[in-house]
């Protein structure tokens, strides 16, 4: 009887020990298990970075978070609607970020890019907390420079909107002309041509919009320096790298 009690006591002790040990062991990540969103609770409180590899073309909920970070850093348009799709635009933004950080510009979101993105986002947060006051700035000069910049952006937007409207009107005309054609093959080719020309027009319009933005920011930065403005004031107290592009 005593031997049985000792035996069951040992088994019970082993069971309790295994439960405690299991609670302390971090599960091994496999290819089928979902990766955690962040590396640790400490990182979560600072910068949330998806802790998994992602390649262009995939659809994954974590892609949305990457897009949000790239937007905040100026690598994606500020008005971009984030999605789960790691599409061409996100890939280009990722490549630009990798080039700026001296990483292989592949567009692949792996360990090196993950760490670089976390560091860059953390740098941005730290800079945002900095308070820069420059009593030497020429306020009247800066008011003129800011007004000139904003007027240039408004003019650029008018050009962009006009070109978009022109492209859509041309597409409408081409479609209607195509549907006046009786020959199915000829009509099919005309519709394909209309779409191709429309996409090309949109691409040219977007390139013009981006070029005008870069030119406007470059001119403003030069004028702000002439007004003796600090870097923070040159960028309106924000970390802006053509955020609207």
C-alpha cells in the first residue's frame, strides 16, 4: 500500500512539473501555424511589426500594417486605402525603403527589412517627440513661402484632375466608337486598345502629379532655408518625405 502511494505521488509530481514547464516553453513556429503579430510585449508598446516573411503577390492581413507604416514614413501615398494585398505599389514602396536603408532591393519582407522598418519607425517616433523652436526664423518670409507652396499644390491638383477627366472622356469616346463596330473581332480589339490607352494616360498623369509635387517641395525647402527656418519648420513640424506622393 505504501509503495503504491509513493508511486502515485511520483506520477502526480511529474504531471504537475510537466504542466508548469509547458507554460514556460515558447511554442516552435511551424509553416502552418500563424505567426504572432509582434516579437514581444515590449515591441508591441513601441512599434507593431508583423513577425513573418511576406513576398509580393500574397494576400495577408499583416500586409495592411506594413502599408500603414510605409504610409507614415512617406513611401506610400497618404490617402492610400490599405488592403491585405501585397501588390505592385506596395512592392515598389518596399524596394524604395530597402534602397534607402542599404538593403537588397527585392521587395521581399524578411528579417532584415523587418528590423530596418522597426528601427526607422522608432526613429520617426523619437523625432516627433522632439520640440524644435527657432527664434531666428523670418516669420513673414515663411508665410510667403508656405502660401506659395500651397498655391502650387492646388494648381498641380487642378492639372491632375483635368488630365484624369480628359483620360476618362477619351475612354468614353473610344468605347462608344468600338460598340459602333459590327465586326466582333474588330470591336474586341478596339475595346482592348481603349483600355490600354486609358491606362497609359493615367500613368502619365500620375507621373506628372508626382513630378510637380517633388518640384514644389524642393522649391519650398530652398525658400524656407532662405527664411532661416529649421528642418522641423521647413517640414511644418512634421516628418514629411513627399507624403502625398
